[in-house]
């Protein structure tokens, strides 16, 4: 477990989770299917909320939530991820905190043999505290971590290199087939043309097929009509110590080219967390001691006495307020922060560096809340949609959504918006009530 980050800010924990976004409709997401997603997401929300309430760090809570999503075959991450055109699975994950760790944010990509890529990303972040710094001259003696234990200061690694680190760090490894599910294979086959792709049982072999049927994860057939979640899953948390964390994970785009890396592990494109301070316009009030004479004498009488007896001037200030608390304009700052996770067409998120752009708008544009910034980027008619140009509505480009938490003076506010049919999301609202939605309106 990560140690909580010390802070003089006490915050009410907040949380929001998303399970992907895309062309979701009532036709391709019938009530029975929505019930499955809703139940799974709410269970993860409750477990994660309990962690935050018990004092867990935002990093541990967000990692736990995404680990559960990776182990759930309903979602496009971990076990249940989409296939590449070559019939392989290449996973991506990332974590970022607003403070407390030197790297702040890390991403991993092209992962095949690590059971939970999000745990690998977390480990790379935490172990970075022992790094001697980035660059190519550190380490030695064949140590893939560069002799420093934390990936030599790097914030983004992929493929066999990062998988070797995972094994050295003691993370749970697996066969690539661990992540395969039957309905994702059917999606892969139909996308490329069934006659060009072997059947599920031909690929898995009879023994592996029976094993998957026994554990209840391989018997989910796909009829070609029901919606299968696309894009990234993610969780954004604010802990009681005032620290924000975002954790994300994905299998990427269905039938993507092997080697393609999307926005999920790319700092600023699909995930971001930061905090900053702004000057307060409200003056601080400081108590000022007064003498008994000061309390009973008028200002004019005190001035007369001070003129006759100068030695009393130190005890009788020439001007005072009738209130013993004097207004003192001392320097005062307000702590602000933002953390976000994106989901949808990753290439579009990359083109506009979507979530960092939203954070920059809320930080540097006057009077722009994170909610307005997210709407400007991911809402209908926003920058994501505009990035698709005349291809909008035809290719899936520009589609997506963003979830996040904004912090102002220790108080967190959950935000989200999307420009497509729907986005699976659950959160705890301002009244402490659990919420679960997929469309703009209630299902």
C-alpha cells in the first residue's frame, strides 16, 4: 500500500469511475445488458469508496478499482480486451497523482503477459522514488531497471522491457490467453470477415475452451448486435489528504494494427492529474492584542494622553478598531487541482492532447471551471468532435468522453461529459448517493 501523502488540507473523499464510451443505444444495450454493467460498476464503486473512507490513498483506491475492471470480462481492458488485426492482445495502462511522487505520471503499453497492467503502472510510479534519474547512463550489471529499481527514471515503457520489469518486481504474470474472451474473438472475426479468421475453438484448443467454460468467462457469445464496450476504463479519486489520482487501462481499438499505442498510456492525452495554487482575494483576519485602557478610552482621548505622556504611546495605539480582530491583508493562497480520464477514440484524444488541454483551460483561462473545460473538449460540438472534421459520425473519429474531479480549496467536485451515444459511469454525488448512468438521461 502506498503511504498517504502528508498535507495540511483535509478533504472529503470523492470518486468517479467509467467503463468506456461509444455508440451506445437502447437498441444495442437492452435492459438485461445494462443491468450487468450497472451491477458490476456499482460493486466496484462501493468497494473503492470503502477504501477511501478507511483512509486509503487515492493511488491505492484508483488502482484497486481499475484492477477489478481488468479482471471483469465485460470491459475492454485486461481479461476482455479487444484483439489486434493479428489476433493478439496488446494492453495499455497508466496512473498519475497530483503530488507525492517524483514521476507523477507513468504509462505502460504493448503488455501481453502481465495479468493486471494497472498494477505494473503503479509499481513503476512508486519505485521511481528510488531512481537515480533518467537517461541512458544509469544502472548496470544487466539490471533491466538500470540498477535503480524503478525503470531508470522513465515515465513510459512498453513491450518486453516493461514485462521483464514486471517479473523482476514480483507482479503476477500470465499466458496471453488469460486475457482472451470468446465474444471479443467473435467481434474480431466479424470485423475482419469470418472466413479469414479461425473459429474460437480452433484457436483455443478443446482443453482451453472447456476450462474457460467452467470458470464462466468464456461462454459469453456475441450476436453481432449487442454493444461491446470500446475505449478506456478509468477511475479518478480524491482522498482525505487532498491528493488526486487517475488510473486508466484499455485494450485499445478493435482490430488495431499491432504496435499501435493510443492515448491511455500517453501523458496528457488520455490521463492527467495536477494541482496548483492561486492567490486569494479574501483578506485573512488575525487577532491583535489590546490593553485594558485601549478597550475603554475613545480614540480622541487616547491621542491626547499619548501627546502628553509619550511613554504610554506603546500601550495606547493612535488608531484601533472597535473589534479586537483586526483585518490584516496577509498573503493567502487557495489550493486547486484537476484529474481526468478519457475514453473513446484514442487517436482523436492524441491529436488534441485532450485531458491536459482541459486542465490547462481550467487553470489558466479566467473563470473557467473544470466542468466547463471538459464540456469544451468532450461535450457535443467540442474540440474532440471538431477534430474529426467531415468524418464526424462516419468513422468513429472524435467520439468519446471525459470524467474527472476538480478541487478548489480542498473541496472536490465530480465532472463528466461526452459527445457520443453513451458512457458507462458511476460516482458518488454531492449528497453521498451512488449514481449509475450510461446515457445523458436516466436509462
